[in-house]
């Protein structure tokens, strides 16, 4: 047991001794740490003090640098201000000098204005005295003299203008007419077109008069069938061995003619046979139309037309205008337009194409409402024709102003083809009305006494009153009459306006 007591005491003493030893060691370590900490703090304070001094020095240097820069900039600005101030002073001095000069000039100008005003008043006074003297001498007032002078100058000017106008027109005619005549005569000489005249009736020859009864049929059934199926009128009169077919549509008339010829040749005439022959004739006419259209394009060397347009062109074979076959007329216009275009150095192919199609609307004017010009334009647009060709169609009768040379050439070629001798004919009533209208237009002008249409309406002779129209005014009156005729009258070719002024003096010997 003592061993345990001694062991416990020894353990307690050991623990106490260990504790004391550790405490001593810890105190020494703490003291050493404090010493080290004090040393570090002292060094840090010294370093901070050095850094502080360096920062203060750098800040002072930076402040000094900024100060120097500011002082330099202020000095420069001060110098600039001084320079501007000197310039401003110089300008002000110059301005003062200019103001002084202006004042002097103003005084001189005022003096001159006063002198001018005085001189003007003196001149005006002299002028008034001279005007009064002139009025006393001439016996006219200033307004009367002015009116007299103006009228005299106007009369002289009109006389000189009329003379000059005549000279210009004569010079123009001498050059332009010669060249135009050469081109047109060359085109006409090279174009040999047929002159075809057709009426609105066709005559079918019969082998004998007995055939008339067979065509009429029992109770007229055959003739009614023919007229119903073809849309024509059959005229069966006392004309021996002939039947007349009447219709304004040439295609229907041609179908009826062919049908009658086939029926007469066959000898079997009854409604069913009539219907069969009419259908055959329609197909035959369609083939003829197509062939005629193709032949027209071949003759004129116009290629690339739409197939439907060629068929419509072929229909012109059965269309006439003033007795002139329209297809032959179109071919002729195509030839003439091509030749004129070639002579002028223009696209002859385009001119021939436009000339061939210019009257295409006449093929459909029996079926479509409107003028043949507008119908032709619509047809050409439908089949995608060249815009220049469409314009030539639209302008060939003056419905619109031609703005291309091709349109002008087609217009001229159309007039040449229609106006050449033997190309067209017109009935007596239309002819007389045209002459009466021509004389009526001419006599509607003041100063015109009488007017006579001569040479089949190609010339109008006009007698004017010499006391109303003088020689100088005759040029203007003739031009106005020509313009009115062009705007109000339709006619082939051209009309010559011939004004005659006659002065007669009478006296008697007693």
C-alpha cells in the first residue's frame, strides 16, 4: 500500500514539475514573441515613415509639374488673347476708315443724284415742250401718233413675215419635195400591186333557168335553208341564167357562192345536202384564208407572226375599202413602207411588218364594235406584237400623234396606196358631199367671197374680197383654211388651196 502512496505522490510531483517546466518554457516563448513583435512593429514604422516621405516628395513634384503646365498654358492663352485683341483693333480701325470712305461716297452720290434729278427735270421739261411742238406741227396727240406708229410697224412686220414665210416655204419645198418625190416615186415604181374592186354582191352563173326553181325548192325550203345557213340574201330575178348573192360580209358571201357552185355541180339540192355543202365551203374558205395570210407574209418577207394573226390577216382577202381589196392594200403599204424606210436608212423589216398589219382591225370590224384602228391595236397587243408596230397601227389615221419614224412612214405609205390612181373608188353621193363640205369650210372664213372645188376635189379655188384681205394676209388665210380642212374632212391624197385676190378699177369716158 505504501507503494501506491509513494507512486501517487511521485506521479503528482512529476505532473507538477512538468507543469512548472512548461509554464517557464511558455513564458520564455511569449517573451521572445513579444520582443520579435516589437522589432517587426518598429521596422514597419520606420518603413512607413520612409514611404510617407517618398509619397510626399512625389506629390510635391507632381503638383509642381501641374503648376508649371498650367502656367505655360495660361501664358499661351494670354498671348493668343493679346493677338486676337490686336487683330480686333486693326479691324475696327479698318472699319472706321471704310465708314469714313462710305460717308464720303454717300455725299458724292447724293450730290450726283441731285444733279441727275435736276438734269432729268430739265430734260423732261424740254421733252414736253418738244412734244407740244410736234403735236402742234403734226396735228395729232401723242397717243394717236403712238397708235399710228405701232400700226405702221405692225403692217411692215407682217409684210416682212409673210415674205419670209414664203421664202422659207419655197426653200423647204424645193429641197424636201424633191427628195420626197424621188423616194416615193422610186417606191411606187418598184411596187406593182393589183387594183381590185369588189362590190357587196356576187353573181353565180347557172347552166339554165330551170336551176332557179330547183334552188328555190318546194315552197321555198331550199332558198330559206341556204339563206339561214350562210347569212346571205339570194336575189333571183329575171336575169337569165344567174343568181345574185347579196351580203355586206364578204366571207359569208364567198361561202354562199362556193356552196351554190357545189350544189349546182352536184345537182342534188335539198336541205341536208345544202348543210353538207355549206360546211365544206366553210372549211374551204378557212383554208383559203390561212393560205392567203401565209402568202401575204411570204410576199412581204414578214416572218415570225403568230399563227392566229396570220389567219386574221388572211380574212382581209374578203374585205374591201372604197372598192380596194384590203389585203392587197396592206401588202402594197408593206412594200412602200419598206422601200421608203430603206431609202431613209431605217429598219425596213420593222416598217414592212407595221405596214402589213396596219389595217388588221378591218378583218374583225364586222364582229367587234369600235374603229378598225382600236380593234387592230387590241389584236396586236393580244398576240404580243412589237410596241413600234402597235404604235404604227394606232397612229396611221392620226388618232394619236406619231412619235416614231416607222409610224410616220406607215402613215405616208397608207396615203400613197390609197391615193394612187385607180386604187379606190367612192359612190356619187359621198363624192358630192365631200366637195360640198370642202366649199363650205372654205367659205366659212371672213373675207372669202366664193369657193369652187375642182379637179375631183383635189383643188379648191377661193375668191377673196380685196378690200378685206390684202396680199400679206392671204398667206395666213390659206394656212388657216388648210388646217381646218385637215381637221374636219377625210379625203384621199392632198388638196391644193388656191387663193385668188383680184382688184378691179372702173372709170368711164364721157
